[in-house]
C-alpha cells in the first residue's frame, strides 16, 4: 500500500489512457488527490509513444480517385512495395491498411 508524500493519505492504483490510446497506471491519493507516476511507468509510456509516432501526409487527386502517400519509414517498416495490392478496412475512426 502506497502512502501520499503530501498528506500521508492512502494512494489508490488507477489506470488511464492518453488521447492516443496509450495505457498507463498511476497512483492517486484518496485524501488530497495528488497523482504519482513512477519513473519506470513514465519510461514505458514514452517508449510506447516512440513506437506510435504520428505521421502527417496530404491526399492528392489521382485521376478520379484520391491517392495517399505513405512515408518511406512506414513503407520500410511494413514492407509495402510499388504496385502491390493492400486491403483497406473502413473502421469507426479511420481506415486500417493491411499489406499482403
């Protein structure tokens, strides 16, 4: 059982997610509301952020369609090849792209 360094109250373990969906655990004092995240947890969250780096790209008109340029780093990471077919899966908040 953890004790709050501010008021000596009892700390409760909580779980939360960042806006990008990265989950983490922290402790919150039941008495004063102080929140604590230990260094190990902080490093784990930072590592998850490094892995889900956000990329920005523009859509371009290609004939009657719209094309999406995929950054080279993602092409290399997922093994996308020129003229190779991929699968697009519509989802609630976006589109999932699956390579074959």
